[in-house]
């Protein structure tokens, strides 16, 4: 069974991930709209796909790090 502190740390990391992905998508959308002149309709779907990819990558890295630390314990 996982320690309560480990569960809280894991939940915090997942919450940060869920906040980071939409923020990254918003920043990419802003840059594409104002710097490259693309319309909002042209960047909506790629921004959402980018947010999903970022969230999956970050969540996977956090989970790998978390569970690898747990498996190394004696």
C-alpha cells in the first residue's frame, strides 16, 4: 500500500500536469495567431491535439519516475 505522502505528491504532480498542458496550448495558439497570422479556426484543432500530447508525455514521465522510485526501494 502506498504511503499517504506519496499519494499526495503523485496527485499534486498530476494536477500540475493538467494545468500545464492547457497553458502550453494557449501560448502556442497565441503565437500562431499573432505572430504567424493564422486564424483562430486554423489553429483550434492543432492546439487541442498539442495539449493532449503534452499532457500524455508529462503524465507518462511523472508516472515512470514515481513508480521507478517505488520499485527501487528494498
